[in-house]
């Protein structure tokens, strides 16, 4: 940058008259701070929502699910072949067998439909980390009649820890002289889990896979395998499902998390940037104050500008001085706006006055997350908008006539 430009910028910043605190500058700064803070809060909430959804989703679900291609349980032969195959895959962190079926939970005359998942608690690490969401009680499923249920199920059935709950399976009914009777079994509730996602907290229950096998009469078969991948392979789960399916000679049906919820996360990413573009218009509107502020500066300083032009200063040099002044103020205002948005986002995430409806938004709490890329994009886009809007009033410098300005009779 030209030394003369730097000289005048330093002179401006060190001005004893504090010219940068004029009313037009204050309105310009406030407009930028408010618009940037709004933009920062919006992206922080979107990033937080997406990250929370993924964390909860991968806490209760695995990255890959493997079923029998024939729409039947996996028998011993298929299990052995699959286990040998998964043991050789470098992408696999852990895998486990699962027995899952829809059941009815009943207690005290109340009934609730749910999914009972039988898992092996001895696997370490677990393909799913539901035990991390235990809000009260224990995730211990070693005892035959232990069961862990979502806290919303407990609320609906009015269940406390150590209460007995009856599980009824219409899909595993027994033929008797009196007709088809559903299978029943009593469990002791040893823990409640609270993932924050309505779908799981209100529908899922967990027990030991051995208990589930006995209850559903699946001694030598399982419903599916669930597979946890290393972090670097999560986004390519769809490709791995396709690849493994062919390597296993199409004996299995392999579904990835992308098949179940990929569209949801893609939609969230799309909505985030649509909201970003829309809210950028707030910065654009705030930049109208930049136009008025620069125009007011040119009018107020026209005599000084005229003198500088008389001494040989070019229009480009004068534009650089005024543009540099404006960009410095705007940069500081943008940074303050981002910091204010950061603070307000934390306040929003910690407040209890307003909560989301889990049945609508999947999660029942507002989460925020601060992505360095989003932070940089807000800063860059805001500076670009301010830069181009600042150029509009600077065109007046070219129309200034030195002789008229020095005589005090013209522009």
C-alpha cells in the first residue's frame, strides 16, 4: 500500500477529534454489527443442529446395517461368513449382532408401541454408544431381565427405575386352544436414556441379545449386523456398502446411514446456505449506511480533498484513503458483530425458556456450533459487500473541480 495512504489512515485513526465517532459512522457501525451478529447466530444454530443430529444419530445408530438378502434372519452360515469378512476390513472399528422386533410395552394398564433391540453388551467398543445417553440408572444389560428404555416411554407409561414392565410381542404369538396368544415377558427397568432425539427417546428399548433370542425364538439367527466405521470412512459408507455387497456375492443386503438419513443431512446443508444467502441481504441493507457515511465524509472533507488534488494527488489515491478508512471501520464492526453473535448464540443454547418440539424438529434442545469455515465466509462476504458499496459514493471524487472547491463555490 502507498506510504502516503498509510500516513493519512494513521492520521485518521489517531485523530484527537475522533472523527470516526460521528453520527453517520456510528449508524454504519451499528448496522454492520447487528446484521453480522444475526448472520453469525443463524449459521451457529444451523451448524449446531446438524452436528447434534449427527452425534445423536450415530450414537443410537450404526454406520452400516447388514441384513439377509432373502428378507429373513441371518442364519449361522451367513453369520460366520460375515464375521470372517468384517474381521478383515480395515474400515471397521467394531460390529455386533442385533435382534430387533416391534413390541408393545405395558405397565399399569398403559400401552406403548416400541422397538425392542437385543444387543451384545460385551462388545467393546460398541457399534452404537447408546449407553452414553443414559440419563438415570444403569446401562447394564448383563442380567436376563434388565431393560433400558427411552425416558419419554417412561413418562408415557409412568415408570420409575426398578419398576417391572411387561413386553408383548404380537409377531411371536403362540398357538393355543384359545387361539393365537402373544408372547409376554416381564423386565425390570434399570435405566433411562435421553438422546435428545424424539424418535429414539419415545420408541426404543434395549435388552441383552441372549434374552431377545430366547424371547423371539431366534436361538441360531439374528435380525442384522450393525457396523461402526472409522471416522475417515463415515462419509463413504454408501460406497463401502456397494463394494462389500459385491464382494459378498450379493448374499446380503447392506444399507448405510446415507440410505436412511442422507437426504436429511443434505437438506440441512442446503437450507443452511439458503438462509446464509437470504441473511446476507441484511448486510447489504446495512451497507446503505456505508454509502451515506462515505458521501458525508466527501462533502465534509471536500476542501481538504481539493487541496490534496491541487498538490497533485490523483483520484485513485484519494479513493484509496477514503476506502481504507471505511474498510478499517467495517472490519472492526464485522469482528465485533461476530463476537456478539458468538455470545448471543451461547446464551440461546443455554436458555430454558424456549425449547424445540422433538416430534417436529427431531431434537428438543437448541444447539450451537462454531465452524471456522462459516466464520471466515461471514467475514469475507461482509467485507466484499462493504467494499463494493463503498465504491459507489467514491465516484464523486472524479467529478470534483479543484478550482471551484478552493473558491468555495462548487463541488
